[in-house]
C-alpha cells in the first residue's frame, strides 16, 4: 500500500518543481483494435529545459504477454542523445482496461539541438504495434513567447510610426517657422543696413555740427576778448568822465571867480575846449566801435540760435534712430555699439545744452552792461 503513495508524492514533486512547459501540447494515438497507446507531448522544446510526456496504454480486449517499450532521442546535428529508453509495460496478460498511465519528465542537454523524436514498440501474443515519429522542434524560445514578442514589437512599431508621423508634422512646422525666421532675419538685416547708413549720415552731420559749433565758440571767445577790451576802455573813459564831472562841478561852484578871472583863464578854457572836443571825438569813435561790436555780437547770437535749432533737429533725428536701434538690438543683439553711440550723442547734447545756457547767461549780462553803458554815455 505504500508504493502508490510514493508514486503520487513523486508525481506532485515533479509537477511543483519542474519548469512549466508553455509550448502547445499534441496528442498522438495508435491502436490495432487490441492495444491503444496515446502520447501527449509538447511540440516545442528548449535546451536545458525539462518537459513532460504523458503515456496511456489501454487494452481494448484481453491480451497476453503485452510489452510496451518507449525511446526518446534528442538530435543535435549529426549526433543524438537518448533522453528516455525503457519498458513501460512488461508481460501483461489480462483485459480489457487501462494498463499504464504515467507522466515522464525528460531534460534535454544544454547543447542546442534540431528536434526530438520518439519510438513506440508494443508486442503481444498474436500482434504488435510500432510507431516512430517526429515529436518536437528544439527552439530557444517557444512559439507563444515569439508571438508575444512579435505582438510587442508590432505595438512598438505602431507607436514609433505614430511618433514618427508626429515628428514629421513637427519637423514640417519647424521648417515653416525656420523659413519665416529666415525672412524676418533677412528683413532685419536690411533694416540694420539702412540704419547703419542713416547712422553714418547722422554721425557725419553731427561731426559737421560739432566742427561748426567749435568754430563759433572760437569766434565767440574772440568777441568776448574784444568786448572785454571795450569794457576796459569804457571803464577808463568812465573814470575820466567822472574826473571831468568833478572838475565841471568845481568850475560851476567857482563860476563867479572864473568870470572875474575870465581873461586870465581864457587860455585855459580854450585848452579845455580842445580837450573836450578831442574827448567827444574819441567818445564818438568808441560809440561807433561799440555799435559795430554790438551788431557783430547780435549777428553771432543769431548764428548761434540757428545752430542750436539745427542741433535740436539733429537731436530729434538721433532720438528716433536710437529707438530704432533699441528695437534692432533687442531682436538681433549685435548692434550694442549703437547704444554706445546713442549714449555719446546724449552726452554731447547735454554739453551743448549747458554751453547754450552759459552763452545765454553771458549774453544777458553783456546786454545789461551795454544798456548801462549806453545810459551813462547819454547822460553827459
């Protein structure tokens, strides 16, 4: 009674510990109306992977001296390896009914083979059965695994094709955007070239204006020197006039005594008359000289005013150009020197404004002094 339990335990161990066969199973049956043999086996085998064969032997009617032998071969090129070679049934006499039912576990070697074949030979009194057949193909992967990998590859290919299509659309959009950017860059380059030409023209105008301004400053300096000389002469004349005024006052105070001494002082009076005539002539010459200088000074002021208007127009044009350069530099980032030229132009403009302010202040002071001088000259 203990042997069936041992066989059942061995069968359970084999089922639990032998790797599961994923290959498709196939059943082969042979019979001759007396003996029936069925073999269930996989159609695919992996090297170094065990597989199972189920064998059922059934007698369909009473037989005697039944013997069943099974041999399984593993083919590797020109050589073969025997996986199983034993009798399944020996000297059985009885029937009908199941004679043998069992599961055989076979383990091929690690050498990659081509196929597995089997040979079944059954003999009994009065008859025999023989069958030799191709059992399974030796493969590194089962067909189900290859199918699963193929399905996964097809899915991956479909995903990749979708991504490629999306990438192609993205590439087309990027190409279109690149063409637009090229057109914009071309337009910006043309605008930059125009701005560079206009900037060179403005720089030339600015240089000419600065040269003219320098010349006017030099002429103004000369006029200021001449005006200073005139002022000094005027001061000298004023002091002399003050002395003469004092003398005239003293003469008025001593008019009575002068009348009494008229004859004695007539010669002095004639001399003083000559001096007075000479001073009046000198005064007239200075006055004409002053009027000439005043006319030249006003002419210089008019020229300075026209120059300032020209500089103001240049400043407005330069501001417009600076704004265009600021936009171009944000788009392009290669015209930073324009911002430097703009900063230099703004500094020159500030210097011009300060110079104009000081010129106006000096002109007002000169005009005020000339008015005072005129009033004093008209007092005698």
